[in-house]
C-alpha cells in the first residue's frame, strides 16, 4: 500500500484541511459516543466546486470518503472506520442560501445550512419549512436529505424526501450533477434525486437542495395527554385525525419510563400533569385561518377522548411559553437517555394498527429474555414510527453486560417488526448500526438491485464504504 500524502490535497481547494488530532477529534466520534474512528484528515471545502476537487483527489488516490454534516446521526453513518485511511469530507462550510421563491414556495440552500437556520430564513420570508427534530440546531440540510430525516411534523408535511424538489450532487467521479429543479412535476426519466436522498453518503455528495415551503400557521397549540396504554393512544389518534384532519400536525407517544428519565437527568424537566400515567401523548394543532382557536379544537377532541376512557388527563397550551414547555418534554428524551449511559436503539415503523400489539408482545419478550431493562419507548405514533429504545436497569448497573445484549435484543425486536410487515429503519438510516440487520431481512433480488446501483454510481466503492449496504 502506498502512503497517501494528504498535504498534496491542500492546494487543490479553498476551505480547511485539518490533520491535527485536536481539530479532527470532534469529527471522529458520533453523537451517541458509540463509534470512534480515525481519518487521514478532515476536509472542509467552501463551495461545490471545491467539494468536487476534493472528491477527484480522493478518486485519484483511492482514498475512501466519509461525508459529514452536523454529525448528529444516530446510526454511525458519519464516522470513519478505525483504519485511518479515509478522508472525512465535512459539508459544514457550504453555508449559502442561494434563492427563495415565495410564489413557487421553494428555497435553494447549500448542504451545510443547519435545519434551524433554514427554518429561520423561511420564517423571515413569511413561510414555514416544516422539517423539525430535536437536533435541528446542529444537523444540516445535507445530512437531513442524506438520511431522509423524519421528525415530529411528518404526519402533516412528510419527511425530508417529501420536502425536496431538487438536489445538487458531486458524483463519485468528482463531477457536479445539477438537479436543482424547482418543479412540482418532473417525469423526465429515472428519478436520480430520489436515489440520492436517503443514500447516507454512499452514492454521491449532496451539496445543495431545493426545498418546499408552506404558509405559516396562524395559530398553534399543543396538548400533553395522559393515556392508559398504546392501544388508547392509537384510539385517540384515530379520533383526533377524524376530527382535526390536516390541522393535526403532530402526534407523539412516550412511555412513563421516558418521563422518569427526564426528571432524573434533565434539571428543568417537569411533568405538566398532576399525576403520572403509564403513557402520554403530545399532540399539536396548527390552524391556518386567522381567528381559528387551536386550543379550543383540541379541547373538544380531548373531552370526547376522556369520556370514552382513551385519555385520563390533559393540559393544553394557553401561551407560547406553555407550548414551548410541552414540546421541551418531548425534545429532551433523546438527551435524557444519552445521559443514562449506553442505549440500544430501534427505529422501527409499523402499520399503526399493529403498534399496540407489537408493544405489548415485544415488551413481554424483552422482559422474559433480559429482565429489568428500562424501555424508553417513544416516538412519532402518527407516522407509525417508534423509537423502541432500551437502557440498562437503574440498579444493578453492569453496562458491559447490557451492551453485549444488543444482538439478542435486535433479534427479538426486529423479528417482531418484520413479522408485522414493518421496517427496522424508519427515519435514522442504516449507517453502521443496521447495515447487516437490514441485509438480513432483504431478499436476494433486492440486495442484487441495491448492489447494482452502488456499482454503477460508485464503481471504486470509495463513498462511505461499508455503510448502509454490506
Ligand atoms: P450527519 O450525522 O453528519 O450524517 C448522517 C449521514 O448522512 C451519514 O451517513 C453521512 O455520511 C451522510 N451525510 C451527511 N451529510 C451529507 C451530504 N451533504 N451528502 C451526502 N451524505 C451526507 N432524526 C430523525 O430523522 N428524526 C428525529 O426526530 C431525530 N431526532 C434526533 C434528536 C437528537 C437529539 C439527535 C442527536 C438526533 C436526532 N435525529 C433524528 C438524527 C439526526 O439528527 C438526523 O439523522 C439528521 O438528518 C442528521 O443530519 P447531520 O447533518 O447531523 O448528518
Ligand atoms: C427522536 O424522535 O427524538 C429521535 O429520532 C429518537 C431517538 O433518540 O432515538
Ligand atoms: Zn424520531
């Protein structure tokens, strides 16, 4: 193997090239601190043309590339392996908002723009960019598209794929594909855009995107609702959807274990209800008509729900501060679980009608196999997407023994998901975490098609090798 002189890359592009351990370290460990790798260097080009120059250098020197945005991914997709042969290609410095069109309701931004900044720019133009997730202050639009991120407003507005009209990609060969179409309709051949969205950096580098914008809601309210069981939560969802239709913009579920962890691990966290309940729902209503009363709409639904026994108690936001406080409970769950130590995450989706039985039966199977684990079950019930996450028992704590349970627990949870017609990766992607799990459940036909796509777009297998596809 010939040594690669990474310094020969430096003069070829505008931007930064980090080789010092102190500068590269933050890019070499993931948010969960589950994966740590090594790299030749971390390159931070300034423009799409500079990204292309970096990719061409990698191609010419057979250097693997690990694309990275905000490094908030939960599946290990943005962390290089331990060989130290790869280059981490950070898109963070691609920061321009290129164009906003309030008639066509589109915005064109570069990959490194954070989701939060994109939301702000849209709001300043009187529009809503609805993708919303707890990591929005750090995650980038490039990472959102590369993982086809979901979040808490998918129920109404769809996931990153649904919100994207066009993309710009640097190919494995270092060419720039301008697919920045601002069109709602475009049937002009194979959909390359949709091939790159959700490909987790394994088919091309996303350098910019055209995203859809929506009108800003006139008024929003949120409710935090105690429910006796996941089955009751599903009944509440059915009721809320039939009454509220498109104004129901979020419907989230969480178990009381999540609240217990929040109270233990997040200083300001408080349950906004008088009494604990086994499960809770957070629902949000967004009214588009000025003068419409979002809180009153929620109240009417909850009154019926309480009479029917599918809800037992609730609080509805009556101010922006209360609305934010209700959402903060939901948004802190991931952080609270991270502070509890290592976790075993399952990002599953199911037909919604299967969810209650899935939770009941899988809880029983997990308890039988590994008694005492904390079931930090929460997620986007309105989308049929649960984070069936596990943490070690509070006491006694044997963290190594807990971590060793992962393959066994994956088998229990993922077999149950597949038996019910679900998916083992709803919104976080496969990365390093679920690559082999996903392949295990795919047919040979599907795997062959996926490999043919990879071979065609990245013949040298330099783009995020060994992620997503074995
Ligand atoms: P990174 O973590 O840097 O990268 C993720 C993957 O995309 C990697 O495979 C990487 O190689 C690739 N990649 C990144 N940028 C590019 C690019 N420009 N071109 C090609 N490939 C690229 N996710 C959800 O879907 N819903 C949630 O509700 C949610 N909540 C979260 C809450 C918390 C507290 C945290 C920490 C994470 C959460 N996530 C959630 C996961 C994460 O935020 C998303 O996956 C996000 O889309 C990742 O964006 P990023 O810029 O951080 O990407
Ligand atoms: C969320 O919805 O908050 C994250 O996607 C879930 C997670 O931490 O697993
Ligand atoms: Zn989620």
